[in-house]
C-alpha cells in the first residue's frame, strides 16, 4: 500500500529525510516516532504528494508520488499538525468544501456520518471559531475521514483531546484498521503508538529501526532481573557486585533490587543459589522488560541529533 | 480543470464573504451612491430651467439642440459610467489579494493543497469568488439606473446611458477587467507573507488595471464597437497570461515548508 525506496528530501543544504525505505501493508497502522525535527512531518508531506522528493521514490496505493501526485491526493486523507479549519464557517460548511473537492458521493449523508462519529453533529451549525481546541481537532479528524480514503496520515490525532474523546478517536482508528485502511500515525505519545500501531518505525532523518512493539522491546532487552526479597542487607549490593556474572546491581526500594546479568538464562539459577547461600529469602524474580520509552530513548540517543546537524523542525 | 472543484471554492468563499457584513457593506456603498447620483441628477436636470449654456465643440451631434441641462446630465452620467466600469476591477483585487494570505495565516492551506485540487482550479476559484460579488452589485446598479432613467428622465438621457458601446463595455470589458484584477490579486496573495504586504501590492497593481479604462475615458465617447471588442480581446489574452504566471509563481512547496527553510 505504501512503499518508499531511498526516499529523501533536502531543504537547501539541510537534509530533512534521507534514504528512507518503508513498506506498509494494507490494513497496517504504522506508528511513526521520532524526536522533533526527525523528519516525520516531511515524510508525511512526501507521502501525501504535498512536496516532491529530492531523492528516491515512493508509491502510495499504487501511485507514484512524483508521476501521479493527483491520484495520490485522491486516495489519501490527512490530519495535519494544526487543524487548519475555516473559523467563520460551520462544521458542515467546512466538511462540505472537502466533500466537493474529493467528489464524495451522497455528500450530506457522508458529512452527517463523520460528524456523528466524532460527536459534533449537535454542534454542526455553529461557526468553528466558537469551538474548543479539542472540538477543532475532532472536526479536522472528521475532515480527513470524509472521503473514506484507503490511506490516512494522522499527525497527533489525540492532541488536545480529553480522555473520553481521545478514547473515541482511538476506537475509530481501530475500526478503520479493521476495515482495511492503511494508517500512518505520527505521535510523541508512546503509549498511544504502542496501543494503536501494528508496527512502529523510529525515524531520525532516516529509518533507525522498525518492528512490532514486542520486537522492539525484545531487541532492547537489557538482561536485567528484578528480585523481591524479604529484606535487603546493607552490604548485599557490594556482595553481589563481586560475582563474575553480575554487571551491576541497583536497589529499587526496601524490598526490591535489579541485577544486570551477562547471560540471564545461565546466570539466574546461580544468582538465586548465591542469595540463598547468603541467607537471603527470595520471594520473587522476574525479567525486567524494557518499556517502549526505554527502547525509543536508547535508539534515539544512539543516533546523532538532527538539531546537531542544523536540521529544521520538519 | 474540474469546474466542480472551482465551483466548490467559489461557493465556500462566498459563504465566508456573506458573513462579513463590513466587506459586503463596503461593496454595496459605491453602486448605491452611483445609482442615486445618476437617477437623481438626471431627474433634476431634466426638470430644471435650461439656463444659458453654450454648445461647445465637444458636444456630440446627437445632443445638439437638446436643452443644456440634459446635455449636462448626459456628460455627468458618462463620468459615473466610468466608475461603474472600473469599480468591479478594484474590489476583486483587494479581496483576492488577501484570500490566500489569510489561508496561510490560518494554516488551512495544507489540507486544501493535500486535496485533489490543482493550483489552476484553486486560483481560478479564488479569483472568480472575488469577482462575482462586485460584478453583480455593479450590474445591479446599472440596471437600477436604467430603470430610474426610464421613468424619470427624457428618452435621450436613457438612450445615451444604454448606448451599444457602453453595453458592450459593461457586459464584456468590465468582467474581463474584474477577472484580471482577481487573478492579479491571487498572484499577489500567493507570494505575500502578510495581509499588509498583499494590500500594498494590490494597490500598486490597481493603478495598472485602471490604465485601460482610463484610456477608454480619454478617448471618450468616440469609442467604436470594434475598438471595444479589440480591447476586450486584449484583456482576455492578458487574463490567460496572468493565470499562467500566477500558477507558475504559486509555489506549493515553498508555502508549506517556509518554516523548514528558515
């Protein structure tokens, strides 16, 4: 559904995106993560044929973003960073413009369907200038969904929404995915990315890593076990640090310590035996799974910052 | 070019304009004043004492022998007609000059440009939307003037007011001039970064747009139908040229990524 090969974009002498290879299947939700200036917005603009690449190529829904930009625009919906609505127009009038531009069939029913979906039907006749930030965000979301495009680009879809409406938007994204829509979701909300995305791509000017949340966490395994003990003696940390298979010990609280091992599968029984030998009562031991945040930060911090290279906020 | 998409833009712009009473009021003032002047002076002049005015060398032969007050009314009406001619060219320039720059400010241009609309459709739509209201008001004013003259003034005054050259100028040249102004306005708007700059450039361009009707006024009543048709053809060609230039100078990418460049 979406395929890029060596996709790149420069702004003057600044590189916003380079060598980007992506492959997103139909019905996938790809969470696009990355720090500010990593090239997420530029990538979305490239894929929605708003700007042309300066290197490489991309196809969306079978259309080249360079040779058939018009067809790409017809088959994509976009929720931009800012809602970009017409404040003097009502919600219906805002949607009506786009329904006409996209030649949406049964325009009135489609507008009603989307406004009801985002909970704005009752407020449809009010000028959008009177809407709250969250309502504007929901209306912009409805505008992106209106032509029922096979491909959707959503930039921070729950930004500014209260928990109830954020949940509703997440539910809609789930429904869209189930109905076969392909979605690229740009977000800084890692929890949301993990909940909604079938795959996650971490971008920092180029694709740093991608995979399911489970795969990313697995790749970021830190070989750390957490032990729950009946009590922790004063010298326990220094005692454990002398063991050859222990790389580090950290006291979490009065009853928990985390131990970093060289080879967890081999070293865990030896560690427990050693603790029992010291008279320590081990109540529980489990592997510490890195959070997506841990993985994200370790990945992002391991790559030179775009800002350091003079990148603009893209 | 999809006429449905152009119509969508025109309709959308009109909905916005309809709610802006200050702009609508501003558009209506001049046609109303001109109508009142034309009908009022004509009614007064036709009933006033002829007085003593010599027929000068510039008096058209058709007016020779007519009461001097009627001659005066006809000449005054010609001046008002000039305003009717240029009015639809001035307002669209100002309205169109702010249309795209306002979208840039509201950040509503990105979703619009991400839709299937082409640059030509967008610019034509914005331009037509800026032209139509003032054109309708102008033609409405002219129609009211003609009706008023029919009832209140001698037939000679009405005959001069709706002479063929003038009707052709109003129905052909005026919309073309207005369209030229609209296209120049959207070109300015697509390049401008704020409304003040757009307004300044629009004012400058207005003088250029006015050159043609001024030329027509200087050549006065001697305008032939053929000269008018030739003028209209030239303005139509100019419209096409300005549209091509406007599409070329409308840099989608630069508008969207100006922040990324700086």
